[in-house]
C-alpha cells in the first residue's frame, strides 16, 4: 500500500478514536479498516503479478476502473 493510503488510513483511525462512538463501535470500525487494508494490499499484489504476466492487464484493469 502506498504511503498516501497508509497516511489516510491513519487519519481515519485518529478520527474514530476522537469520535463519540462507543468502544464497541470503535472496535468494529477498526476491524473494518483492517479488512479493507488487507483486501487493498491483496489486490495490489494480484495486480502486480497479473501485470508481470501480461502488460495488457494494466490497461484492462484501468478500463474497468479498478485502479
């Protein structure tokens, strides 16, 4: 994940911590953020592997709006 995305996730975490959510709601929010982070990281790895196989994949994924 890029530095920018990591910084953005950290900002979201800080806003959640400062919010008036209950501890349970904060915990659920953190859990969702971690899931999104893992999914984004996995998609990035998949994208890189597919791009190694065929450069045309980059164009297709961009055309689909996934990157």
